C-alpha cells in the first residue's frame, strides 16, 4: 500500500485520501479475515498405536482428548507420556496451519507473516520423536548357562564336593536304612 501524495491541488488530494482510505479499509478487512481463520485452526494428532488422539486449537489448548480402551494395558506413567507427546506433536503442527492462513490472507505483508509465524514456532517447537514401544513381537534375548566370550575373562569353575563312596552314608538319620 503506497502513501498518498498530498500537496497537489484540492481535487488530487481528495482523490488520494479516498484511495488511501479504501486501501486501509481493505487491509483491515483482510486482517479481520486472517484473525477469524486463525481462530478456527484445529489440529488433531494420534499416537502411533492409536491409543491416544488429541485435538488442539490455535492457542495450543486441548479441545478434545480420546483415550482408547487399550490404554488399560499401559502403566499410568507411560499413558501420561503418550498423551503429552501426542499433544506436543499436534501443537507443533499449528505453526504450519497458521502460516498457510497468514500467507493466503495477508501475504503481501511479509514482516507481519514472519513475526506471527516466528512467534508460533517459539511457542510450539517440534517435539522429540516418540519412543518406540515394545510390542508382543519384540524378541528379547535370554541366555542360560555359561556363554563363552573371548573378550571376557574366564571364570574359574567351582570344585564339586567329593562323592561319597559308601552307599550307607548317604542319609543323615544316623541309623540303619528302613529299606533293608
């Protein structure tokens, strides 16, 4: 929007004021449209395993939270972490949605677009990646007995107690066997 050129004759000044006033009104209308569209922004994210689904609005506030019945299989701390991680992923997507609205409505004002989008990026940064949850198909290795490994020092074997040579000495009752 260009500044009006005042100082000419009265007719030219009046025409410039009308043009300038119309430009200001049009810009104000576009900013109101932008504000209304940003207010309607909502983002929904689901956890990888669909146990949690979170919807947030343009301010980052949670507007809907759905937790499936499969959550009963999870410890409380893990479920809480899943809710927070999913919420943060939804919040981080708000920035892109707002950037689209800003570009469509007031894209001719790059400073305003950059300032608003930058503010959203600061408030809602990209979250840490969601950790992998072990599943029923996860195989854990388990080994029994002595595993020979050339990198580890050999453990000395414990000597075994000597076997008794007399079969009558194998009881601790001190008397003759009842089976004789």
